[in-house]
C-alpha cells in the first residue's frame, strides 16, 4: 500500500499507530481485560488451594475428635497416614501477599478474624488431656529441637503436638466454613502457622509415631 495514501486515510493511521504500540482505547481495554482475567484466575487458584488443604485438615481434626472412642493404635495409625499428606499440602500452599485498599501490606488485618475463632486455653487443655489419657505411656518422647544447632535432647509429647496442630488448623476451617474471609487470608494464616509453629509439631509427631508403630507394621 502506498505510504502517502495511508497517511491520508484516518482509519489506516489509527490502526497503524495501534500496531506501533501507541496507547489507543483498544489496547487499553485489552490490557484491562487481561488484568481482570489474571486476577480472577489467581483468586480461583487460591480458592482451590484453600479447599485442597481444608480437605486434609478436616480429616486430621476428625481423627482427633473421634480419638476418645478409638483404640490408641488406631489413632496413631490414622495419624501416621494423614500427617505426611498434611505436611505436603502445607508446603504446597501459595505464598500469598495481603494488601489493603491502598495496596499496602495488611498482615495485621489477617490476624483479626483468626483471633475471633481461636480455641481458648481451656478448650485446648481438654483436647490435650483426652489425648494424653488415650496414649498413656506412648505419649512422651525425646527430641532435639533444632537438629542443625542443638545437641541436648528435650522432652516432647504427642498429645501436645496433636492438640497444637488441631488448634492451628481449626481456626482456618471455621473461617472457611463461614465464607466471610477471603481464601487468601486463610491461606496466609495456615502457611504462617505452619512455618512458625505447627509444622515442627507435625514433623516431630510423625517421626515419633513412626518409631512407635514400626515393629507392629513391619
């Protein structure tokens, strides 16, 4: 096409500017649509991640709830099967970033819903005492808190491990059931608590249960 004719044709000029990267309304609308689609896909992905973790967390908590009516061997066998899945799904949780209306980090706001549903000390102690009674002499074990730095062994208990995991998981489960808290906030809390608290309990419990059951399951 002749360049002179193209320069005289307004329609051609507008399309040419768009192809050359000039910001016309068609490009802007396309960019906005793409951004909205990306945000929607991210939200759906986070919701799926929260639901996957919720499924395994509910299985764990259901075993704890049913433990008073179970044999202690059955309790530990079920925990032995569930804990690896629970740890794996926790590691898979996406590293979400929370922000307020001004796109500033707003992690403090994410802690507020959690505080409203957190088990109190008396509720936790009831779970702990029930597990301790159920496990009997299988409850206690020795461990090194941080195997990369510590040399002295300390005393641990499965009842404490399981009760702490239960409390940390239950918060997110209650919030997810209410459908009032965005999945990103629930994921952020579950992931934070995994790396700062219950992850260590889960790994210690899994190792201890392994040695409690290995002769029986061989």
